C-alpha cells in the first residue's frame, strides 16, 4: 500500500500565512526524503485557518524543487474555474515535472457562498456542470478528442507532451464516488472531514459503479486521514491540543489560526465545546508512531485501500516533520538512500 501526504498549509498563531506556504515547501522536500509516494495540496478561500488558496501555484514550486515524489492538488475546486484553464495549468506542471503531476478535482466550494460567487459569478449553477467539466478536463489534459458535437473540439491545450497529469476525483459524499466510478478514475474519500462517517458506503458505491477505462482497469481507492505521531504519547497529546480546540470552536462559525498548545489550554470553551473535544479525542489518531500506524494498517485492510493519505497539522514545523518521518518508518517506505544527498 502506498503512503502519501495532504498538506493544507495551516495558518498558525503568531506566524504569517506567507510563512505557512514556505513551510509547505520544506515539508514536501522532507516527505520526499522519507519515501512518500505523492504530496497533495488543498484549496481553501477566505479563511484565517488555511493559507493554501492556489494549489496549482504551490505545486509548481514543489515540483521544481523535488525530483521523485508526485505532486498535485487535493483538490482544485473545479466549479470555480474554466475547465480549459485548469487543464492548461496542469499541462504546464506536467512539463515541469513529467510523470509526477496529479490533478485532484473536487466539487465543493472550499469556502462560503459569497466567496464562491466572487470566484465565479455563475457559482449557483456551476456545480451542476461538474461532470461535464471533468470530461473536458480529462480530454484536454490528455490530448484525447472531445465529442464530435463539442463547440470547443478543435481547441488544443498546450503545452503538449508525452505524459499527462493523473486525474483523481476527491469527495466526501457518494456523488463523487459515483462520478469517479463512471469515468473510471481513481477516487479519494475525505475520511477526516467527518471522522469516518460514510467512508465504507462511499467506497462501496465507487467500486460498484466503476467502469474500466483507458486510465484504470480496476477501482483504485484512497482515503485521507488526520493523524499525528510523536516519540511519546504525552508529546502527541501536547501537540494535538491545538487541533482539538480549533475544531471545537468551528461550531461558532469561526475558522481560526491554529493556536499554540499553550493558547489552546487557556482557550475559554463552553461545556458543549468541551464535550465535542472529548468525543473527538476518543476518535483521534494520535500517539506513538507504532501505535497509530497499527490502527491505520487495520483501517486500510478493513477498507481494502490501495493508498493512505495522511494530513497532519501542528504549530511546530519540527513536530510535523517528525510525525511524517515516524509514519514512513513504521510503514516501511523510508529509505535514506532514496534521494541523493539525504
């Protein structure tokens, strides 16, 4: 089973969002050194919690400063954009790093409705066009012909080349699972969005609706999990405080920067929010690398996964890097000789 990364470029208390982006560049190089298969970047808008608003731009910087790891989006929120423009962006990325680019596509706004309209004045109807947009992106990014009746059939998506981005459908509902199956694309479920609710069903829907395609002969399943490993349980608990508080206050409609563990401990919470934190802690994938990896291996086997994607957020860059190193060692992907100079 492959092991990969989702980086949301979290904004942290006391650190500028620009620094969060630069930390992503460093983390990507470290994860390549640890042997991870791919490095994905999320897209969010108008939030104080996430700095990554343009995964295609950040992916270019990471692709240019790495040599082996696959790089891409998880995902581009396609209803915000023109299918042709997205295909062009990722064909440029493919020219920068041939054979290493992923184009993960999502339908959710990744923002509030007002911001969605600021990104695309046709936001109200854009989501309904998602399947058509996916078809067009698939054709333009691969160089395959569009349907004969398509008004833009003669348009060429440059730069052309011998390789093409690997297209994924990402989602947190059965809709994306059905669409991925229909087009014969790999599918990744956002398990961490809802603590696993709906994961089994979505993967079953994907497998049942899958139609073999020139891209895939059989279904290919992945999920994204939020997990944190440290050298001791106490250290993992310490760094987890930040994420727990940030999620608890989202019930107020606030998407705050990731607080430091000390700020999190001092945060004034309601009884309901404390109860939310306790329930979340009971389900949280945190602890030593050995203990958390055992849980993840069991989960992957039960869900029959082909790939596991891990997202980790802490206010300490060193703690986040160490977490990914521990998982890589436990899953056996770490190879100190994999990257020259490591």
